[in-house]
């Protein structure tokens, strides 16, 4: 894996973290950032799930597979209408 950093950040990183610690430092930093991103996504989903409009849209989408399955199981040719 090759990473490219802006030169000012690379300089700061090289001066602040010992050569033997750099891989571990980056691994920990990336793991922390990914965990923060995951938690942010979970919070966004929780907020969306409490929104009545979002729930109504989700309910409409949930009905599509059943209607699509009915359409696909029919042997008679028809227009695509969901």
C-alpha cells in the first residue's frame, strides 16, 4: 500500500513520530477515524429512523420487492409498472 501525504503533513509526521512507530501510529489513527465514521453513520441512521417521512419512504421501498416478484412470476408479457 502506498500513501501520499501533503508535504507539510509528511514533515510534521516524520518529526513527531519515530520511524519504528509510524506504521502502528498510522494504523491506530486510521482505525480511530473509521470508528468515528461508523458511529456517525449509526447516529445518522438513528435520526433518520425517527423521522416519519423517512419511515414512509422506507415502507414504500419495502413493498417494491414483493410487487416485483409478482411481476416476474407472471408468464404473460406486460408493461413494467410498479
